[in-house]
C-alpha cells in the first residue's frame, strides 16, 4: 500500500490568526448528489479511522507515491488485450494534418508517427504508425507538442522553488501521528505542507501500530535563494528548520500602521495617532475573535492542531523550479487529430494539489468524447465536433484553476526570510510605508480566510472544486 489518505486539512498563516479547516463532511453533499465519487467506499477502506477515534468520513484527498502508481498503471495496461504496448521505441518524427485539412468533404489524413525500434545490436528497425487521434500525455516538456508545433504556450515563472523530501515523525508523545490530517502553513515566501503517506499506523496490525514508524511528505515552497539555503543544510539542520517554521500556531495580525519611529516613517500627531492606533488594535482584535468564533461550529473543526514534529529525513532532499504554463487560447488543447492532456497542456504551483486532478479531468473528458464518437460510428479526429468540445471545456477549466492558484500565490506573497539566508540582511533594511500596505493586505487576507472558514456553503464549495466534483446543475 503506497497511498496515504487524509480526511482533514488545516491551513493557517504565519502573520495572522486565520485558519481554514476542511473535513470530509464538506464533501458529503456532492457525494450524495452523485457529483463526486466517495473513494473510501470505492476502495473499501478497512482502517475506518480507528487510529483517530473518529467516525468514518469521506476522504478529502490522497498522497500516492509516483513510482508505484506508474508501475500499477503499466500493470493494468498489460492486462488489457485491446492495448498494444511498444517498448524500446524511439519516436523519430511526427507528421500531423494542418488546420487547412479540416472542414473538407474528405476527412483529414491520419497522424503518421515514424519510430525506430532498438535492436540487440542497436541497429534500429524503422516503421510508421498511423493514428486517427494522437494524445500527447508526455509531460511538461512534451515532445509531441513541440514537434507538432501548433500549440503556443504561455509560460511564467513563479519565482519560487519547491524543496521536498520524506520525513519520519516523532511519535514519542503520541502515536496519532498525522491522524489523517494534511497541514499547510503559509510563510512569507510560500507554504510548507506536511502530507500523510502510508505507514504502519494505518495497517491492520496492532503490533505495528505500537512500534512502526510514521512517515510524511514535506513540500516547502520558497524563493530560489531560500531553497538553495535549505538544500545546503545537513539532514539534522533541515529537520530543525522544518520544525521551527512549521510547528507554530496562528499569530496576531501585525499592526496596520507603519512604525513612525523608524527612519522614513510618517510623523506622529499625538491625538490622531492615538485614535488611529486604537482603531488598528480594535480591528486586529476583532479578527482574532472571529477566528475563535468559528471554533464552535462543529466538534470536527473546533480547535487548532499543532502539526507533529519531524524526527529525521528519510531519503534525499530534492528541489525543483515552480513554473506556470498553459496552452494559449488561440492554440488550445487540440489541433487536427492531436489532443493534449495533463502537464503537456498545463503546469502550476503545487500549493493546492490541483495539477494531477486537472490532468485526470482532461483524460476523463477526452475519453468520454472518444466513447461518444465510437458509439456513434464517427471518426473522433475526422471532424471538429468532438475535439472542439474537448478544447472549449478544458481550456475554461484549466485557466479557471490556474487563475485560482495564481490568486492564492499573490495573496500570500509578502516579505520575510529564513535566518542565515542571503535575504535576511536585505529584509532587515526594509522600512517605511510599505510595511503598512503589507499589513493591510495581510489583514484583508486573514479576514477573507476567516470568512471562508465561517461560511459553510463557501467552504464546502471550495472543497468540492479542489476534490474535482462536478458542478451543481440548477433546474
């Protein structure tokens, strides 16, 4: 079992009291209406939250190891006698129809893929495959997309890197470990996420529950300079930094007013300054009170849980650049007899965990249209009917998800540093009215988080979108 599930998610900020608590019950409406599959029932989960002492509830999400997942997919493909798998193949060229070939009486010619099969002595055997539809599912650096050459991309760097690794949790105080909870704390330059993976606490063996280790995945998004600093640390130093910056509770909003005592700060007017600062204090206190007011909504979300501390790093600590990309609207997801799915069409920040979900949505939509074409006795790539529908649906969904993730990225972006990094000295000299503006943005963001957490229909709608539920159709 290489799948770690969670039915609770806790999100909080470093410079405010606001928290977001999502739980499995937030998805029950979509499941009961048939807009979302209950994965727990589908997979016949036998652990039933015994380790947490709480009732069964739908899963919010899952963390699956990449290599076992890919291996399992290949195993399923090999079992299907309708599928021909070609190994030791190198694609040499791809010849696809032009847009001018569409709309004629005769359907456009098929896609011709020239391949070379590597022999025992590396003497290649060249052959050509013809296809009515070529699906590009070959990743962010898609060879198919680049070779066909009719898919302009819009690309933008987030100016961030993600540092990721697997850690063993410290269970000296509690065996609950992650308790099927995903944690995400937003720091100045990006979030730290602690995500549950499969471990002995979810197994059926009581003996393993008492002694087996508990693991979690870490994804820490930050500036490239901060990421390089983290990657330069020893495993022990990295664990110390992780515990220091993740294992902290919510805070009080900083003052909305710039410090008049700092060089460049505004001059203080005694009476007016006193009134303004009292209003400032009142607003920040009100936001803290609003946070605590949401704790009484339900027993499942009535307190803040401190994340478990990490004990040691298991395996390598890796880093990679974060880039947003999406096919341009004037090109779209399709060209004659070619369709893009997954990372070949879009990439995004991992903070909301939507990359794989969006790609799976692409596959589901395209597969449904292919089935419709086959059932109708039509050539799926021989007309614009099916591929245009796929393009219209997915380009709207793709830009919608990317826009939401970009909004989160911008909303949580502000100043800060990790001690010892090269940005520490630079930020130490930042003064003036910018701090007041940052404070106002932070307060507004914090207030918005509290509003979302406190308004159940809004919170549930966000949970449904993140889980990939179909939209509700109103009569």
